[in-house]
């Protein structure tokens, strides 16, 4: 079959790879209808996530049609239209039983590296390096889905393929942050990053009762989407002092909840950003924590900070003094999508959540390398590049 593969740092190519097959009786094989780029994929492309191998199939956010089912699968039949959680979880272990699906003890068959790096192994993820399982990704004609009864969800008839696509990763990741941050009715929430995850975190916060939601970014096309489709306030960090402006909008206190949805390659200006960028390029630190630092300083005393952006290792100059003395509560996670995806699909069906607008550029899988260049370099207002293995494409929005 045809697939878009990682071939080296900042290099991708469409190649012919083996078709997937059932390996466990809890697997399904999915014919991919749509698959999309994600900001965390850029960390793979840039070489910041270890254990990628030339020829690895990329892609972890996808939906499609079931074409084969394992003998033990109970929830799906051939022909079902499903969206699939990017993180792979067994549904039976201690962590899954507590709704902490991205921490599954059985989803990652290669736990050694993450155990060494982080003190414990986390779950597996499609196409996110061999450290997270070495699973083939979704930028392909077909993909194997392990633990399908736990990770694949039937798409309601009234929900389009494009809308369902972003219920795979962007929306449940955003919901993980908004729910995990402990939002209560009347809260002010600030979200760093207006990509797919940041927009979904903002909308999730609104549906959970936040009174004021402010999204911070620098790209006008993303900020315009926030205003038009999410209904939140926006802040351009290249034009305003973010911490000062957030305090101005909150009566001098700062936001009750801050959600960082940027991660290890945050962009900014000034000496601190140059310091981080140089150290990262020299591999003296693994991550650029510009947005995370800013969120710590901006959050009100006694507030809550949730880290959704992907971080891989060590960061420098972290404001631990501010965090401790301001009595902040800090949490972080990869997505626990199995907990949230059914709810998200219902919000989409009920017209309470818009996701289709994220698909600004829809193209054939053959155009995958071009799509990733556009996404990485933010060309032509590209918020997300979406790939159709069937070859069909639609104009940019």
C-alpha cells in the first residue's frame, strides 16, 4: 500500500509499504478516509523525539472505515465508520480502570526508553516513534488499530468525516486539558496556542462553564478562527505584553486557569527566546519552554496550570520560585481520549462544537510532503493539512 513515511530530519516521502494485518484478535484493520498533520508531528520531523527510523509511517489523527475485524472484537463490524484515539490503551489495566488511558501499562510494547527518560513508561501512540510503541501511522491507505473496542468509536450519522477526524486527537487532547485543569463555572481561562488543540481546549473550557476564555497566538489565520468558530477572545503575543494584558483583562489577578498548548518548540521574541533556541539547537536542552514560563507568571495566585503541549525532556530557567510561592496547581498529560471522544462526537452532532474549519488544506496523500512543508512553515494560512488516501482533494478554505 501507499504511505507517507519519515525518511530523515525534516524529510518525508510517499513510499510503498506492506499492508497491515490482524496481529491480535482485538485488532481491526481500517481503510483510512482522512488523516491530518498535528503540531506534535513537527517534533518528530525536526528530530527532537528519539527513536524514529527511516521508513516509519507518520500520522496519528485519523478516521476511516472498518474493513477487517479480529475474532474478539465486539463493538465494530465491517463497514462501520469510526474515529480512532491516537493513544493506544488496553482498557483493562490499573490506569485504564481509572480513566488515565494514555498511561496504559499495556499499550506500549517498547517501554524501556520512556521508563529510562521519565521514570515510568507511558502508553503507546500511533506513529510517535519506537519509544511509544513503534506503531505504523495513519498517513496510509490502511492502518491496524489495536484494542479496537477501547480506542475506535463509531461516528454518528449526522457527523461528517472531516468533523469526526478532529475527534481523534485535537478535540480530546483539548478536553483532557480543560477537564484536568479543574475549570469551574465563572472561571477565566487563558490558552497558549491557537492551533487545533488550543482551539479545542478553549471550546471545551467554554462548554465546561468558563465565563471568559482568552487564546494567545501570533498567527492571524488562527486567531481569526478562534473568534469566528470558537467564540473566545484573542491576544497576539507579538503585539502585546501577554502577562500585563491578561492581568488587565482580569481585574489585576490573572487567569484562574492557564492551559499551555504549545510545547517544546514555542516561539517568541527577545533574549530569553534566543537563549532557548540556541541551547535547543546545540542539544544542551531538549525543549523551548517560552509559553510555559509565561503561563506560570500570568496565572493568578492559587490558580491552576495544565500542560498540554508535548515536552520531551529537560528545560532550563524554569520559574520554580513563582510556581511554588504563588501556590499554583500544575498538571499535565497526553490525551485520555477514550474518556472524552463519545462526548465530543455528541457535542459535534448537537452543533455545540465546530471542528471542520481546522481542515484548511485537503489534499491527496501523494501530496503529503508538500502538505507537511505548508504546515511546518505556516504557508498559505495552513492550520491543518488533511490527507485523503483515495486521492481526492478540495481547495483551501
